[in-house]
C-alpha cells in the first residue's frame, strides 16, 4: 500500500512538520521522515520552542554555555532557535536542491511582541535571516495590519517570508498584493527574483473553534426561532473549511492573472497558501477533517506530529479544495444571516493568536532564565 503522505506530494501538496526539537535532527528521525514519508519542510513558533526548551533537558548545556557569555534570556533563546533552524535546514538541503528551490524550507519567527511593530519586525527579520544564513530558511512575520509593510519590505530585500496568523480572505488578498508588489519592485530594478520563496499561512481549525462557540450559543438560545437554532446546529464545523476554500479560489485567480503571468515570465514563483492549524480541536470531528478537505495543488499543509502520523495511517488523498464552492459561499451568507460575523471572528483570532504566542514567548524566556540560574548555582 502506497504512503498517503507521499501521494499528497504527487497531487501537488507539500507536507511540512509543525514541530521542531533538537533530538529530531540529531538522531535518525528527521532523515527517516524525509526519506520514507516525503516530508519536505518544517515550521516553528514560540509555543513549539517553549515546549522543546522548557520541557526537556536537550538544551541545558547550550543554555549553560550561552549564560557564560552573559547573554540575557532573549539572546540565549535566539541563539538556540537559530542553531536548531540551521541544523534542520541543513537536513532539508537535499530536498531544497532536488525541488529546484521550491521546497525544503524551515521557518523561524520574529518575536511575537513585534506583531504590531513594523520597523521592529523588519529589523528582526533581517537579523534572523542573516543569522540563519541558509537559502532554505523562511522568516515568519504575522500578517497583521502593521506586519503587511514589513512583509513587503523584507520580500523586496530578497528575504524568504512565511506570513503567519492569517484568518480572513480580505487580509490574505493584502498579503498576496504585498508579495506581487515586492516582486515587481525587484524585477523593476533588475534584481534576481527566481530564488525568493514565500508562503501565506492560513489558519484553519481555530476558525471553527471560535465560530462553533457562537453557534452553540445560538442553538441553545430559547429566544431565537427554531429555524435559527436548527441552522446554527447545521453550520457547526463549516466555517473553517469554507473560509479556506474561498481563500484558495482567490489564490487561483490572483496567480492566474495577467499581472502574475508577466512576473512569472521573469522568474517569479507562486506564493503558495499554507494550511496551518489543521489538527482537529473538537473530538466531534474526524481527526483528519481539515487535512482531507484542503488537499490542493500548489499548497502546503503543516501538520503536528500526531496529525502527520494519522495521515500516514489512514489518509485518503484526493484533491478536494474545489469541491462545492457554491456551498462554501452559502455558508458565509447563512452565518451572516444568523449574526455570526466572519470578519469579526478573524479579528478576534488574530488578537488571540498574537496574545497566545506572546504568552508562550514570555513563558519561554522565563524558563530559559530559570534554567540559566539553576546551572549557575550548580
């Protein structure tokens, strides 16, 4: 029986690992995932690093060494993160070369405290890009209102960018505009464009987590009509996939346009959509609910280890992204009729995402400081 994960690659969808930890690449695990499962990239974020560094002893000696250099916790963490990303990128270098630079990327994120700071994001992205010094690294910048000009500037400077924390189709349009404008700027200056890659990370399951709470409240509201309560039950678990399918519909229009065709002739590559947060949060839904629905050519799905293993075990790869787009648009209309505002949900999720990553970052720095202190005493 063929490996369902490898079949996704045949359908045009790359699978990346939403996880990083030192023992993954120092042992045989990462090499095996690449060779046997076709894994073609890796993403990281403050929460992932917080778990890796705070909840294991794998980094203790490096924390001790960094502490001897009298660095503060933020500097120590950055040094650890850069080392991990460099080593993982080296492990994926053969994938990057075999795919002509289209795949094999590892992502590192600017500090979450900079999500509302344009100039700070630009400065940190430049520093991380230079520190990692690998062609197959992407720097993650949140797709906030303040992040958009930072994204455009960094892309114009030739930095590979992974735009993260996208929840709305409107913001996704702005992200694609930033990419195209940056590539037009480079092409207009006769600067190379063929080696620059970017992905736009569209978050999925979190959308339903938020929407379902609102729908559950309507379904239980005795003051609402029976038709409203029934509609709320029916629409549960529908927004996230509809939102992503509409986003992909827009992606195909933008990158099938004459504007992009002109850029493509100069060597510019497609900015692929990346489906993030595709693990199922609600046990009422199948474990591969989001992954299966969003199989799509020229896209990426970044899966946490448990989802990755589940797909290897019982995935059913077929391109489904374009299935019943009329129904996806109908979901948006039906939600609006109930007073569930998808745009408002996107704003709430962006704010929540920035806050959660900031909290994880703060916990991470606290854990590093505590480890450093304990080792100094020892």
